[in-house]
C-alpha cells in the first residue's frame, strides 16, 4: 500500500462527488469514475427539492431528522445552489384532518419548524392555489440545483488533488487473492476532459480501497465482485412546466401517493412524482399516462396547471435499499434511510464498501459516514470539514451583490449569472472581450459558456449542466447552434458537429411526452428553424463526397453535376438522416 492510500470512487452523482470531496479534503489520493456526465444517474433526474424532512415526518422519522439537519448545513455551505423558497403541506376538503395533525406532530418530534396557516394565508403567499384549500403547514423546504451542487463538489475534490473521470465505464473489478484491488475502466474518449472524436481505451486503476457510490447501479458493481447488493430501483416521473406557477414548494398533505408535490426551480416548476418498482435502472417504460396523471392530479391543488404549457418530462430511478429480511411489497414503504455495506465484514471480501439508499438532501452526511469508515480502515485521524467549508461558488456569496455595471451586463442577465456563479462571478465574468447572451431563456452569457467549456471539453451536455443553457422554454431551439459555435475556436468541424448533434438528441428526448398544444408548436418551430437555416435534416457535411456548389442554373433546376437528394425520412432528433 502507498504511504497515501489511493481510493477509487465509482459514481459521479451527489454521493460519489461528495465522497470524493470529503476523502480528498482528508488527505487521501482519490480517483472518481463516472459512466456518463456528472449527475448522469439519479441525481440528474430528481425534482430539485431540498427536504425540510416534512415529507417523512410521519412515515420515516429517522430520515426526516437527517433531512432537517442537512437542510441547515447545505443552506450555508452550498448557498449558491439553494433557493430558500419555503414549503407548504396543503389540505383540501377530502384530505383527512387526522393525518394533518399527525404531520404537524411528526414535524415537532423531528425538530422541523412548522406553522399552521389558514387557507387564506396560504393563498396570500401563493395566489394560484385552489380556492378550496382549507389550511396548510408551513415548513422550511427549499429548491436546490443538483447539477450546480455536484459540479461544485467535483471542483472542490479536484482542488484538493482528486482525479475526476467522466464518460468512463467500470467494466470489471480487479480481485486478487480474495481482495478487491482496483478497477478496469473503459474511457469513451480517453482519460481527462472529454473530446468528441478522440479515441478512448481501457485502463486498470489500482486502488487500496473502492467505494461503490453508484446508487441504483450498485447491484451491477456488486455482481462484478460476486456479492449481492439488494437495491430495489423505483422509477418516478417529473414533468417540467414552462413557468413557475408557484414560488413555494407545494406538497399535498395526505399519506403516500403519486403526484403530490410541485417544486419551483429556476425559471420553471417541476411536478412530481410516481413510485413504481422496476427491474433495470436503465430499461423501463416511460408512459404517457404517468405524465397525464401528474398534471390532472396536481391541478386539484393549482388549477392553472391544467391549461399550462409542459415543456418536457423525465424519469428518474430511486436507489432504494432494504435489508433482505424486511421484504416490503410496496416501494413507498421502503425507508429513505441510507446503509453502509462493508463487504469485508458482510461478504468476506475486503477492499470495497458500498453506500446505498438515502436521498439527495442527505448526500453530504452519507459521504461523511463512508469517509469516516475509510479513515478507520486506514488509521487516518482527520476530521470531516465538509459541513463548514463552503463549496466553490458559495464563499462570501450573496445574490444581492451587483456585478451588472462592473461587467457591462443588464438586468436580469447579470443577476442570473451571479446566482449561478456565486462567489466565482468576478473570476468568470471579468472578461476583456464582448460578453453577449448565448442562451436567452436562461440568460447565459459567453463568459459562462467559455468557462464551462474549459472544464468540460467539447461536451455540450456538460456545458448545459454547468450553465443551464438550452434548459429554458425553447429547449435549445434558439441557442444550440450558438453553443456549438462557441466550440469553433478550439475544435475542428467534425468534433463540433458531433457535440451539436448530441446536445440536440438530449434536448429532444425529454419532449416526446409533452408534444401537444403550444409545446408541439414550439417543437415544430425548433425543427423548422434547424432544418431550414442549418440543414439539420439533410446536412451536406454528412455526404461522403463534398458537394460542388460552383455551378448553378437559372434557379429552376438542379446543381450541375449533382444528383437530387434522395427521398428519405426526416430526422426528428436533429441528427443526420437514418439515425
């Protein structure tokens, strides 16, 4: 073993990057590998709720207590990722008074600040609430940007010496003499920053210990080592609205059920969710009825949702874990607590520890416990500091600080930039060149985009999760080509086009369940713009032979020497014909 233990962390979500940060801050040599972008799994597919614990105050009080504790920590150390929206559990006439009182008592028992307010007071806070809402419990829920928080954790880990590898899939665990000694990894574009078109390759990463923080995929990693990790993936749908119909987190005050929460998030509102157990965390049906039910049911709380515009839907998979001897049949009965599995003690296989279960809000607590465990394993005496040391961007952060005049920005663009960048605003926005707005919906400027490109290479989806560019109302219709253009100075045309196609694909797939009414019109407008002004449906650059446009007839015939394009299907995903 090296004098400084080398720890390999598998998984680039909130827990994995949180573990990597904590380990690196305590002096370990750390390598983190993630099969996709950061937040590729469950973290990138959550509803953005910073739990007060109120949702679990009746059914799972241990989890509720953890949530309120970490809620307070994250408001301090991740302030540029958190919006202090507040939350309400609202009661309609058909909702049981007994459960309302149980919820109130549960909040008190778990240390969650809670106040009963009348229906009139609730509507004064949120005018679009249904007229028959009788009363509500006010709690300190919040909204959190999971992308921003995970990137900040990864950046902090790197600042403390960690190596972060995205688009790097673990293909096997290295086992020697009955002990896990490392990983075999397949890099999609070579180690380091991802660049489209760069050949990847295999790498053996030797490690003194492996941390499996892959959430719903933990069982797959366990299978590589021949150990059983009984994760029970449970899918849930989230639907994104075009504006914030509410500015407070709205929960339905009733026992467990589908479609019971609305979370205001940045420029949108996210409706959630369902809870259906699935076999495979990557292969499960995404069904239209789930989206329809979400809108119909939550319209009982906020009637204007029924006629509001839906811009996209997405599904995530919860990494629920339950000890084998419990055997709950309903996934809503499974605890949201987390479990540390020491495979040396549990399976007589030293060299790996898995962390399973839990919630986004408790990611830092989970990381602290598994890092404590690794410290004990190697006799390292170093205290956790992630509860007091701010993440990059949250040092001395205030959204009221005004950079608009200083950097030539106009409101609200300057304010949005500062909210995203936090204390990094001056570092990023103090640029000598022009700083136009690249994404109008989310008010993202060139300086932010270029900063993200420096971090993520040619990967425009990685730029997206760092800046929110293309995540607004038009879903990239008016900015994806501008984002691709920002790559032009550093990358050749094939690389730029591949990155452009990939971003279009990702933006399209989430809209398939929202194509009606105004959103269908928006999607058709996007397609028409991309097809007619950028040749996205039949791109000359995709031809094996270059087209000679040097000779034209009088405008009524074909280009001399060039056959007419064959009739082919339209590529609705924005990619080349035949995809």
